[in-house]
C-alpha cells in the first residue's frame, strides 16, 4: 500500500464514521424526546435534552461518560446527553423502553415466533451424464481378426441382433469342425452325445447365436468368418477396432450405451445437504432447450464431500426415451425441499429472516416484553428457509420479535453504553486468584511491550519482548483455575506463545506484524476473561486498514492511538473501541481476590 493510497483512504473512512455517528446521534435524541421536534424550534429541543440529562456520552464511543457537555477525548465529536428518565426505572442492561413517538420514529414492527412447516427452493448446477449401469462393454471372446466392420463410427444406433463385425478366428474354425465331427459321431451311434452339447456351448460362449450354430450343423461345413451381433440395443459410444484389426481374447472392442435413461449429476454444498432426500422431485433446464423443463428424481446422494470443491454429488435419474437430452449438457436444477429437521421434533420454530442481528458466531433478537419495552436475547439459529429463519434455541413460541427497527434499537443501546449485538459475551469462570492474575499481568506487560516496539518500528525490542512473553506464559501455573477456565486458558495461552515464537524468528517488521495479529487475537480474550493485574488502564484499539483492509484489534495503554500494524507509516490510524482494564477497577478486583 502506497502512502498516497493511505492518504485518501483515511479521510474516507473517518468521513463515513462521522456520518454514521451523526445519524445515530439524531436517532438517539429522537427516541429520548419521544416525539418529533418542530423544525422551527431546534434550540428549545436541545435545551430540554440538556436540562434533563445528567450524563454525556459519545455516539461513537459510548464507554465515554462525562458529567457535562464537551468533546469526545477519542474522536473529538460533540458529546450527546443521556436522560436519566429515559426508559423504565427497571430497565436491564440489555433492555430499552421506547415511547409511542419513539417507536413511530424507529418504525418498529414485531412478529410472533411460530411453529410451522417450511420449505426451501434449492438451485443447483450439474451436468447430464451416461447412466453407468446402462453401458455394455463388448469384448473379444476369442482371439482373431476383423474381416468386415458393419458399425464403423461412434454414435451409430444398433438394435439387439444387428451385425457388428465379421470375425475370422482359427480357434473358432476349429471349434466348428469339432461340432461337426461330434454330430457325425452321434449320428452314427444313434444316441445323443455330450461332446455335441459341449461344442455347441463353446461356440455360444464365443458369441455365436443359436441360429448360427444350427446353420453350421446343417451345412456340415465350418464358416470361414463368423458374424458377431449386438447383444443389446443402444448407441455405439466407443469403437476400438477397424477392419483388419487383430485382437486378443478379452480385448475391448465396442461400448454400447442405452441412452433412454440418463443421470443428472448435481453439485450440492454442505448447507444444501440437510434439505435433500432420495426420492425428491427435481426440475431442471438446459441451454439446449431454453424455457423447457425436464423432470427427474433423486436416487442417490454421495455420502462423502469432494475436498477441493466441498460439494457432494447428487444423482438424479432422468428418462430420455425421445433421446433429446445428450450426455455432457449443463443443467440448472430447482428442488423444492421441505424441512424435515430432527426426527420426531415436529415443525420448527421460525421467525422472519430480518429479525436476527448476526455478528460473527452470535445472533441477537429483540423480544417485545410489553408494548414499547424490548429486550435483547441471544439465540441459536438453524438453517434459513427462504424469508424465514429456523431458531434452534433461545426463543419460545408466541414471543414477539422485532423484525423492523432492530438495528435502531441496538444503536440506541450502544449510545447508552448498554449491552448490544456488538458486545462480546463473557464466560463466568468464578473468582480468579490474585496470584494467577498477577502472573497474567506480567504476560500482559510483555505483550504491551511488543505492541509499543512495533508501533515505533523497533524490531529488536519487539523480539525481546516476545521472548519474555513466551517464557512468562510457559511459567504460569493454570492448576488454580476451574476446569473450564483452565481449558480456555491453555488454548489461548498456547496460541499466544506460538505467535510469540513466530515473532522471535521474524526476519523483518512485516513478518513480525503478521505474527502480532494472532498474538493479539489470543491476548485480548485472555485480558477480558482472566482480568490480569496491571497498574494502567488497558483498552482495545481497532485499525480498519490492518490485515489487508480486513481490520484488526490490539491492546494498548493510554487514549492516543499507537498503531503497531503500520508503525510510523500510520502511527495514529485507528481508534479506541473498548476499555477492558480500568486502573481503579483493577485495584478493586485485586482486593476482592485477596
């Protein structure tokens, strides 16, 4: 990334951020007032808000709480008031109460969660192929030579009994003579001979018909060449010989395929598999016949996935008696699949797909507890069925969820510094001992030293701090933790130590910053969950341009950004998003642990 690219991307990012903040600020003020302000009296409305407010916050950084108006110390935006009278007195950390006017502004709409059958229309791609059981391979039963070829091109249609080629074979000639001699001997003795039956069966196994064998017996003269006929009807899809070709016993000569029934091989992704069952009807179209629909039914679903494409083959049996469909055609299939769910579980609980707010692995819905009162709740989602979403757990039938305006409610909770969809859930691991928190604080200090060194492009100091971090993590004894906490600590500390070792061996700053990303992804949850003892306030910072514009977080002390991902190139790029360790809170937690 060039310096010129950064210079125009940063103003664009901050411009979009300020615009979003102004929009949220306007909505927050509208909800607090409970009615639309008159356009000709904005000053009066602002005076009313200021008079009723006791706390001022930043719409972009709700963790900032001030007793009077001013500017946000992080982004410099004007603080907005939070009314102490806003909402009900018993509102919880995830609950918001809106007046009728505020509900009208937010355009809040709710729908009850219901149990009902759902179906999904799956669209899959595939190709028309030959049905393998309908392929007949014609091989040589006896060594010989092709004297005359009756079917000399692939694609020719043959019926059972049609001539394929004339065979000359010394072995076949000798077998005919043996049949004639056995017949004559049987005639002289006037009794049936097993030698005659054996000679007939031998010629029959070599491909001669009963009529040909009877003709040889009646004529009493062996045929120089034998006509080999098609054992089945179909299309010649492969020809391996020409006139004059010689072949050995067992050599492949022709492939005859019955194209009256074909396979449609579809590729189904993992998310499609729960909807598919054998016997389901399939409608499909091909580019060869635009606007015309063909039918088939699923007869097999591959039990394994292709590792490269992560898809499973779904085989559809298709009738093709008129021969219009050709193997190799591309097809677009539609399957109307009903949701079967768990065996015996009945109809699934569903809500409109617009209701849940999804962030990462978490999904939040806002439940209407009473008119105007909305509580956030985490739910476990199942599959999506069209415009409906299956809910696995977290919601009961009949509860009303917000389908329109949920994001505005969530934004209002963020402004009031309450729990929202962007608030990470935490795991209660009980009281953590002061000794463990002090040891974890040492590891945190080494991590912060790595961050500081990278922010000033000091690779040597970053490596030294990374070495100290790995050693400190290895020395910490997690046996004092509860079982679940110990498992979580071991996984996170191992990830952090692995990243620290990678940073130790980094050849340059780019490699070191690449290792710093997984290190931060481990140290942030360690700090949030295990609350290390540290003398300074520690916050999470975010840079939207780090990790190839995907965005990345890190821990840092102080309120001024010191970007470790870009160093001196963009030292102030990023913003404080959350305070995870407050100096005063850390002191009180340390006393409680003791």
